[in-house]
């Protein structure tokens, strides 16, 4: 259903207000939503709620939707990114009217008399259109996940068949379906959603973890950083590390995500990661090696120090098998100043300029500060925007080029 020009004009007139009050509106929205529908806490990430990240992400999306309401097609990449997360978590069409009702109530409560009936009606109409876009995209994703070979709908039980420590803070978990079926093929860079029921917790807890090896091994591997010092952020990771053993079961949804390796390109490629952002890069690196890729492949990883550097020997071994591969790593605060690392401190522009040519396709993954720093340097080095692909772990957002370069 197309929006009328009158509705478009009304929505655009609210953009300045959303810029100022957006996070307040979404904070009120989530409070109302969970007070009236606590069962949805089985879906949403409690940590993102408590730290305000989900509220900010939703506020940014509402603002962006309003600013681009006359060209909704421009939002499709962001819609697909969020829809992948929704599909992994189990967000369904029946949830959207609930969300819409409480979002409109939050707008009315925060804006008061400024939220006239005309404005509320315009937003109701607009929300209906945007919600239907999400529902349609997600329906296709659900169907594709179910219809693929060895696919399934929702969550199913997996068994931990191996557990391996990769560094002082990262442990890999090897997972196979309890029903004896094979795991489906997936694209390098995708993630799975893990759902656990921790004793003493009222609601199920969901986390999305990148698959850290190439498809075709007969199992899923996730490599999880233990966030023990960041309670409650580390509730699930600590449970996985400290409580779950080989033979234990967890629930898993089918692989999802659009931060994926394009195997059809022939450009030089750079895989640049910080911390646990290394995990999807390992899947990409192994996939390139298995395909016997002849592309120039540059693997760059930044870690805090040697003790938290996961997959150091495995990555070096894979790079050694490549026809045209090279790897670099560095530490923010190395324990051994005279070690074999290639840089100390943070990755800088001079280092990247020496290693990456302008036609290189760059995949970047890591914490938000790392991402902003690296993306800004890549833009300033003249790497084309469509050659810069990135992912970080948290609510889906977009970084605008002009805000980081």
C-alpha cells in the first residue's frame, strides 16, 4: 500500500522531533511493551535493553524511516540486516501489531499535545506499511531456512560434541543436531542464534554467534568470548564457558546474516578484525583456502595482547596454504615487546595504506570503536564505499560515511 503525499509530508515534518526525542520515545516504548507482554523477553536480548543499545538502534531506524519515507526502497539493505536477526530470533507477523500499538502510545506519551490525531494517524499508517515490508522479507527468509537441504523452522536441539579453548577468553563449541540430520550449508560470515535456559532465569536468553569455520565440516562451530567482567552482558557466555560440557544440549536456529563473503569477485581481499570479530573472518579465510582462491588475500587481526589472540596458529596455517595470502597481527599492549607481532597499539592509517590497494574488497568486524576507526581510515584511503563491508556484534545499525571519515 502506497502512502499518500499528505501522510508523507506529515511524517517528514516529525523528523526534527524524532532527532531530539527518538531515544526517549523508544525507551518508553520498550518499557510499555515488556510490562504488557513480558513473554517477549524470551525473544529480545536483555543486555541490549539494559544498556540502551536496542533503544538507540530502534530510534535510529525510526528516524531514518521518517527521513526517507518518500523512498522506502533505500531502506531495504537495513531492513534485510534487521530481518536476518529477527528470523534468527523467531520474530513473527503476530508480533508487529503489538509493537505498533506500543510505539504509537509511546509517541503520544512523550510528545503530549504535540502528537495530534493527524500525526498519530499518519504514523499508524506508515508503521503498517513498514511492518508489512519486514513481514514479507522475513517470510521469505523463514521459508528459505526451512526449505533448504537439512533446514528447519525455529529452534531445534543441538549437542555439544567438542569444546576447545582458543585463548584465555575465547572457547569454541562444536555443535551437531540431536536428531541425527546433517547441518545445512551456510555462507561464510553468517551466524546462528543460540537459545539457552539458565537455571534461575525466568526467561530464555538468546545470543547470536558467528560461525567460525567454513561450511561443509558436518558441524557448526561457534567461538565465544567469555564476558565475565561485564555482567549481565556475560550471563550467556559465562554459562556456556563454565557450565556446559561435551554432551550437553542447546537450542539453535538456522544460519542467518548478510555479512557474507562474495565468492564471485576476483578483486584483492582484506579480512580485518579486532578481538572476537575474528570469528566470521576465520570462516571466510577457510572458505577461500578450500576454494583454492588465487586472489590476493590480506588477513589482519588486532588483539589486546598475546593471551587473548585466538586462532593464531590456525590462521597462519590456513594463510600458508593460500596461493597469494599474507597475514599480519598486532597487540594493543603486548606482553613481549620484542615478539613477532607486526604492529603495536591500534591499527593506523600508514599501516593500512602500505598493505591495502584501492581496488581491495575489505571485510571488517570488531567492536564499535574499532570499526569506526578502521572504516574511517579505509574511506580516507580512497577505498570505494561498495568495497567496504562490515559487521559488529550488537543491535543492527548503520554507520554513515560522513560521521566517521
